[in-house]
């Protein structure tokens, strides 16, 4: 019992670090923790620990949310144990991998964790990584010039009006009636999109990635990430579960799937035989 409590405390502290390195800060990422993971992801299912797949990738703390949403093993694990559990497990994997690095990124860079180079990056806005091997900065190479923050081949640089990237945030982050401006998972704080939070499965009831300064609602819910869910939809801004996975039972409010030994096919098979089928 004491070991289990200690492990939970460690996982909770690691999850808090993911929040601390959240990519949706008021500025682009300039620091991160990255490393190469090669480990089997185990999650609890039907009272047992099962393997949902192998995690073999270069990952940074700031990219864990995006990784969980796109990696097949992480998606499978999330369906069984929930997003918080999988986030904690993958964060723990990162911290115990052999080549974990504390990375610092230059201005105009986009972190890109690479095999044998966890602190790798590319450059944006027309800038080029320099030097070409193991770059440390992003530069605007001659004959290109910088105009309104963009590196390009300009004959002249107009002034006196806003460029697209410099339009005030409050003016840019406006959406048609019925849609909300929300951040984009895995992108900088300046990236956003218009979402119908009344029906969007991954941002149900609000922005899963909220904008800053009160320009969007608090975090919405990712209905597909609910533990044990098999069929779910977002209706009027609330997750509505239609069916649960084997071994789980829908609660009275259709808001969650609750593990039940009476519904667990593995336990029923052990009790009544491998050919037992629940009626």
C-alpha cells in the first residue's frame, strides 16, 4: 500500500511538470525537456495490467498532449485507463529514458525532437537554422531581408499598417456566431481555430486548449478520452455516452463508464468457462 501511494505521488508530480511546460504559454517555447522513449505502455484493464502497445518515439514534455492524441498505443491506453493515467505514464517514461535532455531554443524556432538529437528544431517565418550541422540559432540569410518579422526576398518593406502576424489578438481571434476561438493542440499560443464547442467531440462544452486573457471558455472535455467509452458524442456542449467497452457499465447520467466485475468478460470467462457469453 505504501509503495502504491508513493508511486501515485510521483506520477502526480510528473503530470504537473507537463502543465508547467505547456506549449500554450504567452510566448513561443524556449525551454523543454526531451528524450527518446522505447518502452511498452501498460494500463489497467479489467483489474489487470495490460500492454496497449510500444512507445518508440522522441518526445518532449510540451508535445505529450499531441502525442497522446495521435499515437495508436497511447490512444488505446486512453480508451482503457483515461487521458490522465496515460499522460502520467508517458511522462514517467520520458524521465527514466537514458538520453533525456534539457533543451533551450532560439527565437523563431520550432522544437522538433529527433532521433539522437532530442533538442533539434526547425525555423519559421522564413528563417534558416544556423550552422547547418547542429544549429544553435535561426537567421535570415542574405540576400533575404526581414520585413514585419518575416524573412523574405523583399524589394521594399511597407510600414504604417499591421502585417497579418501583428494584427491585435482581440481583432484576429473572432469567429462567426456559434463558434469559439480556441487554441490548437501542439501549436504555439498564437495559433487558433474556430470550433463549435456544442458538438465538437474533442472540445465539448468549451475549448480543450483555451486562449489566454479570457478570450475563450474554460477547458472543454475530450469525450473520446473518457475511460472505458466505446461510443460517445457531444450534444449541447455535454458528453453523451451511448455505449461502454466490455467490462464497463454506463452510469445513470450517461456521463461515465464505470468498471464492473459483473460485466468483465475476462472474469466471467474464468468463472463460467471460456465459451461463456453474457445474455
